[in-house]
């Protein structure tokens, strides 16, 4: 997994970017990012998910079982390619972008994550580590 660090942004805005190479085609990866059962298998319990642009979303992260649900809106929806969830209350925006594997390999997928949120630098470091663990779970689920 390649990890790119975003430069420090003003006003406490932080960005985590990660690139994950998965040995599965995009159509196998998409449900893990954009369907209740898929998200539940590696990332979050889904209280609400309206799978469309402008739809409501409410997730409870699996790695924070005592945490409250984060709620928001689906702010990008390009089926089998891009899904973005923008949350209220400082949880920020999580965007997943899928593309074919290296050299156009349709049997593999490159997943690009961008997670933007407000908070201190230490929170960015924590989120970066959390996404690495989450993507390890996703890889295990997809095998």
C-alpha cells in the first residue's frame, strides 16, 4: 500500500490519502464501498445508506464500537467508480475512487482514498494508521 502525505493545510484541515492495490476487479470492490453489507464487512455498521447522490448516510466505525454514528450525505456517486460521503460534526469527507489495476488490468483494482477533516496533526496521524488497518480488513474480506 502506497501512502501519500498531504501538506499541512491552514485552519486545521487535514487530509489522508492512501492508494491500495487490490487483486479483485472493480465490480467486486464497489459493493464493499457503497453497499450496506459491503461496508459492514470491513469499515462500519450502516444505520442509513441511501445509495445515490444526495442520499443520507449514517455509519458507526467498526474500530470505534462505543462511538456514536456519523451522519451525512452522499456527495459523489458514480457507480462502480466513485463514492464520497460528507459527514457533519467534524468527521469530514471520505472519498473512494476506483480504477483498473496497473497497466489497465481489469482483474485488479486501484482504490484511492481521500479523507479530509478538521483537527490537529495528531488526529491526521491517527486516521492514517486507522485507514491502514481498515484496508488490511478490506483486503482480507475480498480474498
